[in-house]
């Protein structure tokens, strides 16, 4: 079952976000298997990230690779909200 995860860190800058994506891409970990949709939005210093995953297992597997990168870049993701998806509509 697909899941939605929403990260709302207490502070997240574009520099931190961009650096974390660069590190993940360089390691061959982004975009990861199972990630259907990723969006970063908000204002400088208060960015948010939402993702849709094919399964909770794939999300959890990626989380093991993601968390060390976030710590290295100085991002505290806080406690993400994770919910099962009932329906997805794409254009």
C-alpha cells in the first residue's frame, strides 16, 4: 500500500536541502526505488518535504541511508507524519 510522508523540520534552508540531494545523488541513492513523487516547498529557512512511496518497506529502507546524510548536512527532520494513501489521481 502506498504511503505519504511529510517532513516539517523546525528549520530547513535551500542550501541544506540542495546539499542533501547532491550527496544522495552522488551516492546513487536518489531517486530511490519506490519513490513515486517528491516535492520540496515553502519559504527559505522553513522548507517542507512531502513524498509518496509505493510501500512503507521501501520508505524505511531509504530512511536508513537518508538519516546519516541529513545529520551530516545539519538537518533535523523532526518526527515525520506518515499516512496510508487511499487514492491517487494523476493527470
